[in-house]
C-alpha cells in the first residue's frame, strides 16, 4: 500500500506532465519521451518482459516488447509505466547511480512491489489525469459501457481504466476479478458500502453471483445488467434502498471475468 501523501505527490506530478503533452484527452507519450531525449525502441524481446527502462552511456532507453501495440491499451500502459520510472526522480536517479537495477516490467495490475506500484500509479495518472478523466461525459446510468467509452477515449487498457474509475469515477462501484472460479483481486470506490465480502482472494467466487453461475456452467454467459441481492456478494450490515446490480465482462483472450457491482 502506498501512503496517501506519496500518491498525491505522484498524481500531481504525472498530471502536470500529462497536461503539457496532450491533444484533447489523448496524452502524447511519444512526444514526452522525445522532448526529454528518451529513446523508445519497440522490438521482439520474446515476451521476456513487456517494457524496460535502461541507462547506457548517458542515455535513457525504453524497450517495449512488440507483442503489444504501444499506441493503445496494454502496450500503451507499459510505455507509460516505463516513462513513470523515468519521471519519478528516485527511480531515475537510482537507475543512473546503479542503486535501482534495470528490471523488465510485466503488465501485472496486482503487483505488490513498491517500486512497481509507484510506476503503475504514476502511469495511470499520466494516461488518465484527474481533471480530464473525472469530467469526461458518460451516460448518467453506470454500465460496463461507461468503462469501455473511457478506455476508448483515453486509449487505455480495460483493467487500468477499471482501477482508475473505482478511484475517481463518477459512480461508486465494486469490482471483482476472477479466473477459473477463483477470486484474483478486487477493488472498490471509497464510498461503496464497507461490507465484509463473502469471498476472499484465492477462494472460489460465491455460487449465486452472475460470475459464479458462469463458472458453474460456462454456457451461461450473462452479459446484461442483472439485479442481484447484496447478500449474493456480501454480509450486508445495513439496508440500502437502491437496487444492486452486477454485470460481467468476459475476457476470452486473457481468461478472466470482471464483475462490476453497483447500486442504482
Ligand atoms: Zn517497472
């Protein structure tokens, strides 16, 4: 966990840079790299890493594995992550002095490594600066389309957009990511009811949830907005007068399911 004061510092610095290099909501990462004389190389690194920042002979280089297009989605997040290592003073100076060895980064939104957490947080603020992300107009009623629209507008990966929305989006949500019926990680907005979960990371998804029903019978792929009861996912501590919903996003290519849970 990063301290709030550190988060604030990183987010303000990332936002300041982003606002200087943008065309509307499109943050111009390559222009940023060029104007700071950081060379970006996109090559076949055989997926050993997604991205890496190195310092050789007084020159910074960013290497991006070409398995992912760095102009959008996951590849773009990787480029932002490597730029973050460059823009965060402690990371850049550490690399120059050899205190912080070059490391290949993987796109892993569940990392626990503090250096990687800082770079991911900075990257997310660089690509989705608060003042642009928060005020981008989406339909009043929340659905998965809200996330898709934001991801398209900011050219960001689906999961990085989910995390940013849970942090500063205009609707309170709870999100559970699962794979093969096992909960991988979850996140929720600060103002989502703080009820104990019926599930835990590393354990099965509750059977009566939309995701749980999918894992029990993979032909039951509900993609619409479903009405559910709070006690499908939680031990509700009080009554909420609004209807609770769940809608699932199924990533066939990466094999995970994302459950969005929200009140009207
Ligand atoms: Zn990294």
